[in-house]
C-alpha cells in the first residue's frame, strides 16, 4: 500500500496534525499494522518537499511544535491520478510453493504431504479470518474477505497441483 | 481403538459402486459439539463417507459406531429410527417437502418424533426466527429464494435437537454472501445446541467455519496435518 497516497487522501477532507493522521490511518487501514509515528513524519517531510502538502499552522506547546498539514492542489491531483490508475495484478509466478513442490518431486520427497501441510496452514489462517469476520464490523468483514478470497485462490491451486502431481513428477524427472 | 470421548467413529470403510471404489479404507472420528469439514476433489468419496457415517448407505466392509451402538450392525428400520431421533440433514437442495409451508417443513421432524402439533409449530417458528426466515413461514419452498430455502432447511435440521448434523455441500447452490450467512447461522446454532457437524464441502471458505478438516482423496480420509 502507498502510505504517502493514503495520508494525502486522508488530508483531502481537511487539515490534520501528524497524530490525527496516524489515528485516522490506523482506524481505517491499519488493523494489523498500525503506522509508527516515525513513518508518518518521514512521509510528511517527503510530501512537503514534493509540494504535495503544506504546513497550515504550527502550535507551540510545552513539548515539541505541532504542525498541522494541509493538502495542496498538486497533492489533490496526485491523489486523483493514483486512484484512477489500475494496480498491477500480481500473477505470483514462480512462487515459493511451486518451487517447493518441484524440488520435493526432483528429490523424490513426498510432495503430496507438503501440499497437505500447506492446506492445513492456509485453513488455519482462514479460520482466524472467518472468526474475525463473525465478530467484526463491515470494514473488518471486507478486509477479511479480501484476504480469504486470495487464500482460497491459493488453495484451489494446491488442489489442482495435488491432482496433477504424478504428471508433474514425470515432467520434472524427465 | 476408539478415540476417547468420540461420538461417531468409523474404521476401515470400503464401498464400491459396481467396480468403481468410492471408499478404500477410510477412517473418521467426530467428537460431541465439533464441526469437521470433509474436503476433497469431486469423486474423491467424501459424499459416500458422509452417507456411510449417517447410516444412509451401508459400507461393503468396515464399521461405524455411534456412541456405544454399531450402525453397521443395525437393521434398516433401526438405522432409520436413529437418523430421525439423533441426526439432522442439510443437502445442497431438494430436501424440503414442496407441498408443505416452511413452518410445516421445520415442524415435520418434531411431529415425526411425537411432539404435539402446537408445540412443534411453536418450536419451528422459533427456529425460523433464529435462522432469520420467519417472514417466509407460511410460504412453500417454491415461493422462497435459494438462500431462504437453505435457511429453512437448516432450521429443519436443527429443530429436532440432533446430536449430529450432516451437511453435504449446504451452500453449493448459493452465492457467496448467502452461503456465508447460512454457514454462520448453521455453525452458531449447532455450537449453541452442542450438535456436532459433519460438513462436506469442496469450498475452502466454507470449510473455514469448521474446527478441523479431514481430506478425502482416492477413497482414503486423512486428518489435517499440523505445520512443522
């Protein structure tokens, strides 16, 4: 995920302090990985340097100065371009799993057991996500569904590979 | 040896249809209150395993024990009585009686077990509410959507307070949103009533509602392997 674009997008609804930005990010997108303050401030310095945000106000207090950031016109254009751009689909060719299966067959190990072990692990993760969906709000459900559909796609590949192990063994041992 | 506390336990099940083997030495065990997914590719024998476990078909060899009783040694009439009293069933489609309303369908297993009509219908209505389909109580299966029909079927399966629910591809004919709602309602209700569930599915997202999985391949059932 592009943290810079996400923070810029959050700024479109109005100026915010770094702390508010972090809180908004964590609330909407940081379920598993909350942002570090360091990431927020380093990202804001970069956006500032590139003219995509500006310092809207500085509050002096007992501690360090608190800067309030606002998005610039260039920043709004940048967010719009990012949202309009399709993400590159990742085909995951030559994945680690594929490599493991081929190596298991080449070294005459039990590739079916490798696939069974992986299926169990995928299902374990899917159970956790399903439980989180049952107890979570709509945002949780959508985030978990995204992960679940990807894991399900992996599992379909596992089943297909399991069904073709004999042929694959012939091919890699030829 | 039967695993301690096991409710349903099958050993070395063999079953062939003509010369085609469907089960080739399958073992299986189920504990009270647990949800077990039976997975595997089409034609692997998973539905045959479910049918043998539920006493719907008899294996060619091997044993199925339910508590301290051996299903494989019972007469057809005894197995039928056991299914009515202790088991509930949800299939992909077609299990509701088309001439009866949703309420009458859910009340049917209770009536067959000797519950008086008024009590059976009151309990049936509570189950329909629980499965969020009380609004279609007076409609016949042909007049409700696929998702509603499947919820009525789940209500019917659970209404008799079974100790085991056998579900064979219960979401196979539903879209993902309806399928997930049915799974969520089925597993929640089963856990609340301490019913165990044998869930045959080829869909991983459906299997993710289970406590553990058993994979059937070439007629042999394997427990999920723990990652090292």
